[in-house]
């Protein structure tokens, strides 16, 4: 089987979830004796293709075109349809980003193929790939398989796989091959405007390596500065469960969970968070989860790597002081 991974970039910068998807592709390839290639689309992105070639893949396909400098669903769908037609992959994998959600279903429909979106895992049963999707805000999971002829399309949720597990190329570098596409201005039916920019105070928690998150156990907004001090001492971003953001104690862009952001940091420190499934689905991909809660039966301890049963108002200042001394 031939696997093709779309590595997403914007303005010459990677979306890190692309490497999580590449890690998934490498694992699938290992389980199914398949090959993996990667695709980079844009203009002036040869350096990114060269960087991608250092990973353990058979080749990097580079598509550069003036009309692909700015993202448009028409441009990406046409370019990808040409690449798929020539490369003939059996499985095309995407990171489940906002951009992919915009164009990938359209691409699958153009080619008359099925797509399984927002997967959190897969299994290989007797040579048959089974993809796993969460349903009902993570309360249950569904096993989904493809029907019909390849190519098949699937996207993986952020945090489903660890980007740091992407294997390097065994001999140093894979070949980078340019792929030409026939793309004309009249085929682009939308006009890209300036990129949307978040407010200066906003943060993309999906890119944060360290996160300190607070839940109902923080009790009142005047207690949040203690958690912020701990986050600052740790060099982490502050985040919260939904009740905190619903109360307006922290802005909505700080919310983790099924109705907020999905994150996969190196360290997730949960302070006074009970561990409702709606929150857990947004952070269970963290490499290390440390939970502090005075309720020893809190569900968060079921997924935590390290659990501390105690009062966060005693532990937060002590941790902050210890971190400051360590500096």
C-alpha cells in the first residue's frame, strides 16, 4: 500500500499536527508493510520540503505554483487531484486542521471517494485497516472501515499521535521530487483575503509544550493568579476546563475539551479538574499528565500518569516556590 501525507504549512511555517499525522502514517506503514511519501503545497516552500525529507519517508512531493501561495479550497483540490492521479496513493492522510476540514471533504467528493475524518487511532486486523472515531463528545468510539476502491482519505485528530516519535530517514534524506499541476486563475472561484489574526492576548494552545489547566477546584476568579504564577514559573500556558471559561474567569480561547481546543503537550498539569469526559477528550493525548485534586475518586486520576491527592491551594504556592528556587 502507498500512503501519502499532506504536510500543512502556512506562510512558510509548519502546522505541527502535520508531524503527528506523519507519525501515524509511519506506524500504519510498519503494520502493513507499506511505503510513505509526503506532499508539500505552496509557493517558495522548497526549504520546507527539504526539511521534511529528513524524515523516514520514500519521497517528498513538492508542488509550487503562484496560485497556491495563498490557500483556496479550489486551488488545493485541483492540485491534489492532479498529484493523486499521478502518484496513485492508496491512502491519503491529513492532519485534522481547520484548513483540511474546509477542502478535504470537497476533494473526496470530487473524486467520488469516501473520507473518515477526525480519527483518534486505527487498528490493523488481518490486513484490514479499521479507523477509530470518537462519538457523542468522546463518550463512545466507532470503528469505521472504507468500502470501494482506493484512494481512501482520512484525517487524524490533534494529539492522536506523538510528533516526537516521527522516525528520521535511515540514510539521511529522501529525494524531493517536483510535481507539476495545471492550475488556471479562472478555476479559483474565491478570493483569499488577509489571514485571520487572533487578538494579541489569544494563544494557540495546540502548539504549547507545557500547560497548566484549572478546573472548578480553583473556586473563585481571585484565586487564578496563583495558578498563573505557577504557569509562569514553569514556563507554561494557562488553560481551563469549560466551567471556568463559561463563567468568564478566563477567555474562551483558553478552554480545553470537546467544545474547546484539543492539545497534546509534553506536560499537562491539571489543577482541581475532576476529569469529565468532555474535558478529557481535549487533553488525553498529552505525553505526561499530572493531576492534583483533593477528591481521590476524581475521574482525572484514571488517565493521569502522576496523581496527587491534596489541596491545590497548598500545593500551588509550594510548587511555584520550588520552581523559582530551581531557577
